[in-house]
């Protein structure tokens, strides 16, 4: 059976939920990711990490499925670049909350938010949407990969805060199914050592002001499929652990 909920028929879906399955909800954005990565980079990463988490859970007898992703969100830092589609925070918060509540009412044992869009407003929106869903009885977990201890597992570039469309995200897209990276452009990109996280703390509100005139930060030229697979192992374990820590789920 497919790891992806949307691939199932309604009868297969009913059977899966009746068996006590958990749901993983990928969340991302449509925004500029340098001149070498597609606009849906965050969606690609979140969906693939969630699928690998489902496989990890299946290996220990835990049923889970990947819900269709939330593909739009707040993306104001990239708003000055072509292709970025940024939505108002209240709109996305209500939508995410209602998807979580709908999944709860459908009967999933728990829902894990698997997010790859790291803009602060998006992270705050996801925390608020999760809290609102929990307040009406949904069992929702949001493991924020930008916080310790998760962030310490995701590589040197990630820890510097210079990791938008750099080595971290580029490696992950390279390791996902399909050929999505513009290699001829990637290999010619110079390192951009400007820390996006430091710029955010300093009050910068756009990629341009933060030191990213081409909408990338970090070391895209150093990306590799091997690094992407290593990072997916870490992300999948983070998301799977959110399920495994439930008292009724098997331990690894």
C-alpha cells in the first residue's frame, strides 16, 4: 500500500484508519529558493521526509500515512522574488488548523506536522494552528526542527543559520525523487556566509536586506546526494519519534 494517503481509495483509507494509523502532514511554501532550486523546495523536502518516516515506522509495526501537503504559507522574506506566493497568516493558520481537526475527526490516532519552511512567521503560525487544534481535542505534535535538540542533528550549515537554498536544502532536493536541481547553475554559485537567522534577530525582514540578493544563503555548491540522504535519515527519525514517543506506540 502506498505511503501517501491521497493514493488510496476510500475503502483502503477506511481500513488504514481503522487499523489505528497515524498521519504525517507535510508543510512548506511556494517561494524563491535561489536560482537553482524549484519554488516548491520546502514541499519536496517535507513530503519526502514524511514518507521516509512512514517507512521507518512500518519497520517497527506502526501504521502511518503521509497526508497531502500544505503547499502555501506566509513567505514574506522572499516576497520580492519572482514566483513567491505569500498568504496572510490568519488565512493559513485557519486552514492548517482545520486540516488537523479534519484528520483528527477522520480517526487518525495522532497527526505529526512535518514542516520544512523555516520562516519565523510560518513557525509561529504552525504553533498557533497546532494549539488551536489541540484545544478542540486533536492529538497533534509539531516537532520544530529549528529548535534544540533537533537543529543540532542537521549539519554545520544549518547550525550557522545560513541555510536557505544552501547545502542543506539543495542536498535534500538532490536526494528526493526526480531531477529538480539546476546543476549547471548550482556548481557556479559562490558561498553566501550571511546568516539568515542572525539577520532575522537583527530585525531584517527580506532576503535582500539579510544579504541574499539571489535568494540563497549558505553553501549550495557543496551539496550532495549522500548529504541529502543523511539529512533525510535525521529528519525522518525526528518525525517518526513524535509518533514513537506515544505510550501506545512500539519503541525502537
